[in-house]
C-alpha cells in the first residue's frame, strides 16, 4: 500500500537564513547531484544579509538555510542546507516598479529531520 502524502502549508512554513526568517520570500528550490546542493531563492526587493555576504561587508561568507515545513502550524520536517554561499544574483524590476532579487547558492550538504 503506497504511503499517504503529507501536504504542508507554504504560508505557515518558515525559511530562515542564519536563524532569521527571510521576509518577502517568493520561492525557494533546490537540486542535489554529484555531491553538490544548488538552489535558488527569490525575494521581494532585496535581502540585505545576502547582499552583505556578496559585497564582503558581512562578517560571514557562508550561511545556513533552514526550512521548517509545517502542517496546521506544527513543524513536521526540517531541511538544513549547510555551508551555503551565493554564486549568482539577479535584480529584476517589472513595468509596475515591483522589484525582486534572485539568489543562486551552492551548499556542502542537506540534512532532513522529521
């Protein structure tokens, strides 16, 4: 008998970088292959802590991403991306003046906790 899928709610789940919730997050995705973790974050406007890492004005060059997947407000799984660093960033502004920043990152590993 196949396992019943668990549906999590994006609007109550959290994505944190170095322990701080990322405001204005629009999406995050990742892929794992050849011993590497690569992912993308898209946020409204810019996310200052990652910009500081890029410009060297931050105290850390690497960071950790923690995703708390929740169902009905209860964390059912945590994903941790360790020793991440930004490899690329894109700033976009549409015709309505709404801006977004996209960050591509690599990490050394991903851990899951249920």
